[in-house]
């Protein structure tokens, strides 16, 4: 009784794994091919080595079959639009270039529209990359950026409604001064909160209606400083801790709309 049960479990495990890939649209070969390999492999193993000795090569064959299935490594980029704030330099600048090269439509928000970072993006980008004036502490600029993105999405869509945003990436941040908490001016605390937290919240709130249309994802670049107390980073860490909690709560609230919320916590990088 145990031997047939083990064979059934191995077959069910492989079949379930293949069906999961198909459900997530990550499998590029048909279900018939996968099941054909399974049905062909099983009798050969047990004809060559009847009983338990044939179970080991059969299990190994199932594992190898699963590993060799042609799984797509990247999501298709067609009609996927991404908003990144901010892209003057660092991660945001590099990411805007990279995603544009992959084929995404990118809206790159910058603090200085006439700055070297914005000019570099305008020179290097294709027609799918649009540089926006976007100071995340300026409510008027956020509203103007929203209207510009919405109008361009509607123009690109054949339908009456815009395609929606597939991803919003809140990348804007400021570190200001590294010093003991009692020595930091109150203005430093306020500025860190305005850029690292309040600005990201306002961008998220106004662009969420476009994100909901595409059932996209919200990617927030926070920091390990938001969960680990680091001496000298009181203002920065407090703002990032608030951003972490905001992201974690939003992840649960937006799940019902099919929107994913992802936190990225990079360590220390010299990005220029």
C-alpha cells in the first residue's frame, strides 16, 4: 500500500508544480508536453527497476523534468508603464535608463528639470521615457504630474479609459545631517519627514487610482535604518520607520484590489 501511495505523491507533486507555473503564466511549454514526459518516464523507470528501486530514478526524473521546463525569467513589458520619483541621480536615474532599455514606458520624476540628471535622461532615453518636473514636497507639482501622466496614458490607449500605471516607485529621499539626535535642528527632522514620508504618501495617494486600473504594484524604497536604530540617523531613521509602517499597512489594505506593495531596503551604496 505504501509504494503506490509514494508514486502517487511524487506524480501529484510534479503535476501541481507544473499547474502552478501555468496558472502564473510562467510556463512557455504546453501542459501536454509536461504530462507526456511524466507518463513516458514513469513506466520506463518501473520496467527497468520494478518496485522501490524504480521510485528513486522516477523521483529524480520528475525533478529534472521540472527544472528543465522553459520558465520565462522576465515579465512581458508590453503596455506596462512605470512612474519613478526621483531620477536626478542614484538608483532612480539608473533604473529609469534600465527599464526604458527593457521596453517599459517610463515617467521619470526629477527635482530639477534643467539639471544634469534630467538632461542625461532626455538624451539617452527613447520615445518611451518622459522626464517630469516632480518635487514630492510640492502638492501642485504632484497634481500636474498626475494630469500629465493620465493624459499621456489615455492618448496611448485605444480605449476611452487610460491604461493605468503598472508600477509606482517611491525613490525620493534625503539624508541631511548625520549627528546626535539632540544636536539635529528641528528643521532637519521636518525636511526628512516631508521628503522621505509625507511626499511619498502624497504621490501614492494621488496616483493610486491609475495603479488600481492596471492592478499594478507599489514599490517603496525605504531603508534598514527604518527598522535598525543607528546612531546619528535619528531624523532619517524616524522618517523611514514611518514609511516602512505605511507600506506594511498599505500592503494589506490594497491586496483586495490586486495591488502588490513591495519594500526595498538597500544598504549603503555610493551612487553619486
